[in-house]
């Protein structure tokens, strides 16, 4: 792999070696016993265990038992591979605490030894006891995993025997409600609910525009209104789609598209800012027309009102301008513009203020009670399940509770602002252009993977940004089939020069060896890195790419489009074909190359991909390589990479928004 690596390894280079710690126990010889052997360091479960009488031993308290278990598991992280021996006193206490039969193992089915665990919490009272200040610092790790929704402090809904034959709540009979998978328990119309959230204030209002105002032609289908300024003080630029194509093949698990956007006439900005390698552009994507019309239909807003200009006033906040001072605003707009470009209808989980608003305007008693229940202390568990479950759209909630039809002004007061989505440039923007006669049109290129989640009506639902761009790409594909020029369609993408100082762009240098690690669409910005390096002859052989894909025949991005002999600088790692190896496993396999680059002068390691799964796996692999090649303990290896990150030699970013 990577034939040119050997030439670098044979030349003198600057390395940072750290001698083994004198007390390092990384390589420990294990003594032989009946259940343990040096070639098999995992001890086997004994075939018989002495029986103990529970009555002869004082039962330990749950507090002390939980502390022992916590101290054991946390301390095992710094040990060498293999299962360390357990504390005999802890094992004996647990054996005495539980029934003897729980630990009996049939002699014919020996199993590997694992760390013992015990249950420390079975109710909200147990959690409050564990999280109490008197417990000290040992409980800080538990506090970090709390969802923040107050699940631990819910109030149980008591079942009143007097209401069993009274007025139980009948759940709405529709598919949207069933898709919420709510568990409301013994809820009746007479159930007492406490700690209801306050009804959110109505901060948005509409006023009729003067009849003398001249009509303005709406551009709501192509471009956001001027007051939407995600890149102040500059307006959103309308970039023409020069071309679009699908990078993945039919049958790929995820669809990824490539876009060429014409930015020839992009206005100059102060500070001489320009598009740079590794930079990202912001796309101000709208909600789909179908989703907006569905909201209008549910709220019974007449067609002639939807596009009629009105004066919109807000009481406080930045909405709908995205940025700026938090103060009141007065704007001339239409209801369609606000729903299309300003309010997010599908990206955020529902909050209690929204549910409380729907309850206020629900006319069916059963729907009102369920919505109030979700806004109360008694419905905290069901509310947490609702927030942490599948993504729920505003239209889905309105369909689930059809009797609730809040005024649009009040609904807009509680919805989140529709924010721009950012996508990395997938090329060197200084070398990309297309010729039109004697003129050169400047193009920027991006790659976008379509984000999909299950739709309550069946089938998938796309994300706001990726769904908008996919609709553009499909129009291009249809035009090409019909023989129509793409430029004649006048397709537009509202965008702006966004993150040109992100870590990828900021830490890119024109010299020094680089290892680029990416999975999926996370490899797209590295294509621009390689293109820029090709400009410098002495740097062309100092860049290597590890690209993780599921199946190279279906979803390898930009195959044959890197501008170099790819087999010399790029290694494709497939997780669903061939050896079935993930990119983090290839990082361990390329330990020599990685260690050479990170210790060389101006050497850099870039990682780009999903923060969960791939990103965490690569970070663990980097730590393992440092432990092996540098003979470091785990804490020392973690500190090694932390210093490299602080020094700009190790750059890890998650995939940008979809």
C-alpha cells in the first residue's frame, strides 16, 4: 500500500520519540493457572462455585455496592488489553447479595469472564438520591448523560378508581397520531395535571397593507426575501446551477449528488475574502412547496390570503432575519414567504411550548387533554419519548390533533428559525471555470448526500437542504433526457460565501506531508486538497487519502476525478465488499505511514466524516497507533493527540449539515 511511502521513510525526517515509561505495564506476563494461560489471557468461568448462605452474611448497602462497581469499571480503562482480575471481596459480596443460582454456570458451556455489574437505579427516587450534591464528584459522569428534559423528575399519573367508569381519554383515530407511538397511561378527562408550562406569548402579528401600495412580483419560489440575511451585511446570492449529476450508482444505500454553481458575478466583500480550498458555502434552503401548502390547508388559510402582502410585526427576537439585534421588527412580506424561508417545519423535535399552544386551540376534549398531559409533569416520560424518537414535523402534529388549528401568527411565534445549511467545497476554487466563447465562468463545486428519515405516511422524508438540492438535480436529469440545456432552466441556489475560515481551510498548508481520512461525503473537501497540491511539483507525492465507502462499485465518490494516479495516493476501504474493513481499521493498518506523517515537519492529519461512528472510531485508532509506535500509555497517547490538535497538526471535523 502506497509505494511512495517507503521513499519517505528511508529519508531523514524529524521524529518525536517518547521513551517507554519505566513503570509501564503495557506488556505483562500472566501466570498459569487452571483457568488462565498466557496464550489465552481471558480467564474461564470455574465449573463450580461454592454456595453461600444469604442469612449468614450482612447484606451490603446499595450505595457501597454501587461505589465499588463504579470504581472498578472506571479504573479498568488504563489497563493493558485483556480482562483484569476482579476484586475477590467484591465478587463475594455480590454472590452473597443475589441468589446463588444466578451465578451457576453449566460445566458444558463455559463462557468468558466479564466485569460484574449491578443495578443502581430503579425509580426516579433512586436517580435523585444518586444525583444529590451529597454524593460528590463520583456522580458527575451520570449527570452528563441526562437528556435535559427532566425525565428523572416526572410525577407519576395516579389512577383514580372513581374515574375508571367515568370519562377515559379516547385517543385520536388517525395514522398521524398512531405514528407518534405515545404511551399515555391511565389518563382520563378528569385526571389532575400539574406543572403545566405557560402558554407561549404571541409575538407575531399581521396588519393589512395600505391599498395604495404598489404590488411587487414575488420571487418566493426562487429566492428568499431581502430581510433574510444569514451573512450580514451581505444579501443572499442567487447562484445559477451550471450542472448537477449523481455520484453514486443505483443500489447505493445513500444518494450523493455533485453540483457546479456559477459564482462569476458574486459581489466583492470587505477584507478581500474569497473562496478557498477546504472552505464551505452556506445554502439558504426553503421548505418544500408541498409541505407549506399542507400547513396552509390544515389551518384553513384561503388561497388568496397566502400570497397577499401584509405588514408583519414582531415583539422581540431575531426572527425572521436570522441575525441582528434581538428587537422588534416591522416588515412587508407574505405568509407564504414566512413559511417557506423563515420557519423550520421539520428539523427540530417538538417542545412543550408548541404542545401547550396546540392544546390551547384544540376543540376536541380528548385531544386537548393529551396535549396538556404532554405539557405537564405527569406526561414527562411520554414527552421525552416523543422528543427522542423519530423526527416529527409540524404537519405531522397538526394531522395527529386535527381539532387544533392555531392562528398562523401564534404558531410562527413558537417555531424555530430556518437556518442555512453548510457544504464543503469539493474542488480547488481557484482552478475551476468553464469557457463560454472567450469568457470564463467561475464555478464552485459541492457534493451533497441526501439525508432521509422515515415519513409517517410511509417511505422516506428528505432533509431541508439535501431535499431541496436533490429536487434541483432531478430537474437537471429530466432536462438532459429531453435534450434541454441545463442553463436554459434557470435553476437557482440561494447561497453565500460562508465558512472560509473553518478548520479544514485554516490548517491547510502548501507544504509538508498530509494524510486525509474521510468516509462518505466527508472525503469531498480532500479532492480540493489534492488538486491544490498538484500545482507544486515537490508536494505532489506528499499527500495520501484513506477513503471509506460501503461498496466501491456503488458509492465511491469522484472515482477517477482526483487529477492524479489514484492508486498511488488513495486507498479505498470497503465495509460491505471484499475484506469488509472500516476506515478506522485501515488507519491501524497504516500505522507506519501515520506515525511518519504526524512526526514530520509540517505533517498534518485531517479527518472528515460523521462525528458518531466513523469519527469516534478513527480517534480510537489514532490513540492505538500512538500507544504502539510511541510506546505510550493510553493517557499519554490521548495527551499526544490533544497537543497535535492544539498545534494544528491533527484536524478533525464532522460532516457539515444536511
